[in-house]
């Protein structure tokens, strides 16, 4: 039995829903990556890459070509985020965490909106890429927006994930990937906890003047007036 065939075989059945190994394993890795991101661990990025690689098999089995393409893009963005976090570490090994500026937020929201329209247009033109063009395009673009915000060390990355979860749960159940839907519910809990933890880090224990190169492009401060350096766990 090939590795791909095994990944797409049934792991178990619950409440009439068939859960395959790739859907379960890839999403458990995704949960691990999110938890590691909460702790600002560099391991969040390689685990995200591995999760994307496994989920390619899950989306392939569900005949969701758009989902397959999404995971390839996610893997590429995860590699970039890994580089950004390494580049953004201060001499003491710290990572700066901050709120995005209003301009950065506007750019992120605008890019997400335009990206959703562009990807949905592609899915509508090529129906084989997605069963649900608009929600799939929204999740695709929203996931990339969240990962970009995470790579930049912005607290807003948690808000972006929250927005993705709202659509991700019903879409995955509807697409026959129930484990993905359940995992998105767990994502929601982790996102709330992670959002609170990162937010609190911008309010207490601040060490001003440690803005990473990636965050210093416009020289503007976040809404709380500065940056925060936090230790990065390996």
C-alpha cells in the first residue's frame, strides 16, 4: 500500500461521518502549529509546512483541487514566515510582537478582500477547482492573510484566524471533511486564548526599541505605542 493510499484510507467512522487519516493527521499538525505560534516557537513554521503537505492528500481525496493549490501556497508562505521570524529576532534571541498600524491593517483588509474576489473569479471560471467558490476563496485568502500577519508579529493575526474559522467550520462539514470542521472549532478556542496572551504581552513587560526589520518598514507605532520583545522558544 502506497503512502498516499494509506493517508486517504479511513481512520474511523463517527456519527455517520467517515474520517480519513490525512484529514485527521494534517489538522492535528495544524493545531500543533497554532499552539506553537501561541508560544512564539520557531517550530510553528516547520510544523505548518508538514501539516500542509499532509492536507494536500486530504483535499486530493475530496476532489478539491482548489484546496490542494491552497496548501501549496500555504507551504510557501510558511517558509517565508519562518525566514521572517528568524530575521526579526533581536541579538538576545527575542521576537517583537506588536499591534499593526492602521495603515497596515487597511492594507491587510484590502488585500484580503481583493484576493478573495480574484480567487473566487478563478474558481468560478474553473468549477473543478472548488465546490463552493466564494467561501473557499475567502478561507484561502484569509488563511494567507493570517499567516502574513503572524510572520510580521502582529496581534491581528489572531483576529484573522477568527474570521477564517467562522466560514471554515460549515464549509469543511459540507465538503465531507468532518474532522477538519471539528478541528476548526478547536482552532476557535486556541485563537481566543492566543489572542488574549499576545494582547497581554503588548500591555505588560514591554521592552521598547526592539522592532524587527520586517516591522520597521513604515516607522509607525502600533495603537499601544510601541513594540514588545518576547522570548522565542526553539
